[in-house]
C-alpha cells in the first residue's frame, strides 16, 4: 500500500483546488448569462436606483379619496391631509372601483378610504381606521401617503382628546395631549430625504388611540 507524505497531500490538494477554480472560471466566461449578472448588473443597478430616487423627496403627490362617511369629522380629516406638503387630494370618488381606475391610469398614486362608521366609532370612543392604498412603483409615493395620513391622524387625535378632557385652560390642553414635551431633530437628514442616513429622533410617549391610519400596497398593472 502506497503511503503519502503530508507535504505531498497538501501539494496535490492545492493543485486540485486551482484546477477546479480554473475550470469554473472558463465555464463562467463562456456563459453569457453569468457574465451579465457579474458585470452588467453591478454596474447598472446603482445607476438605475440613483435615477429612480434622484429627487430624494416628493411633494404634492396626487391622491384620490373614497369617503363613505361624508361627515364633518371625515371632511376635517381630509382637510388636514391636504393641508400638508406631502399630499394633494385631486379627486373625490364615489367608490373604490372609480379610484382604482384613476390609480391604474397613473392619475393618482394613492387612495384614501374612509369607512362609513368613521364618525360613529369616534363618537362612541371606539377605535376606527382609515385605510390607504399606495402605488408601490416608487417608495417615495408610499412614504408621502403614509406621512401625510399619520400626521393628520395625530393632529385629529389631539383635538379629540382636548374636547373630551373638559379642560378650562390652554395649558391643561397641552398637558393632556403632550404630557412629555419632545423635540424632533433630524441630525444627518434635515430635509428628511429618502437616500440619507436614518433620522435620530426623540419621540413622545403619549400615543393617541382614537383612530389609526393603516396602509395597503396596490400594483397599478394588477387586474
């Protein structure tokens, strides 16, 4: 039986390793699909990603509204949403099908759906929901939709708390809605743009619970 020295085993293993590496390299060079994945994709993807998010932030994103409640509270909520810089309500639709048609045609990038029980639930003290449907072809549209609706819900929640607390002074209203004062600081991203480092924030510990905005994604080309 032939015996091999440790030196011979290491030498042969090294030769086999480089032989396999060389054969795989030749196979990769001959395969166009692999070459595209290794060369063109790493070069093209950063360019495409940069082009998509060139603006880093968007303003006045067009949105449609389906208001099945049609009350003073729902109109107040929509006024708060439309008052911000992120979103612009361009159409009030009678039903979801009409709103989806606008979304598929590219006339809006999101839908705000207010249920029929919106004002009734708030009056009863029951948590209600506002549903937002977003075109996920661009994350900036989703960010604008979610930010505008979240800010509107927070402002309206504070107003509801003040009405129900029975306070007599402005200072009591401030304490009821924000018992712990906070300061919002974006250290590395003052413009709150998309392609920047994450924000460092100090947040409020008092979370309103009257109603919330929840989101759903929707594909413009889906049937």
